[in-house]
C-alpha cells in the first residue's frame, strides 16, 4: 500500500517520539538523525524496525546507513511502499 510523504513523516515522528521522547513537532524532513535529533545507532535500528512494521516495508541494514536525514527515510519508505 502506498503511503504519502505526510503520512510517513507523521508516522516516523510518532515512532521517534516513542523511542527517544523527542517531541513529534521536532521531527522535520531537514533534520539529521544523528546531528540534529541526537539518535544513536541502537535507537536508529529500533526506529527502522518499527517503521518497517508500521509501513509494511523492508529496509535492509546496508540501506540504513544512507538514511541521514528524516527526509531520506521518508523518501525511502514512500518509494518502498509504492
């Protein structure tokens, strides 16, 4: 099932909020997971697993390293769910 950019961004914000306690409002497309949101690799893997479940996509470990910003993840999930 295809998801819109807005749906994915809102869903990721919710997942990041649950994992890190960051306000969902702080999760914006331009933000870097590590530099801006201070998400470490362990939290990132949890976020990826939860995103895979929520959106019904698979994100191989080799691709996770390419997801630098929130927008990178949104674009990846939208494309993978199409």
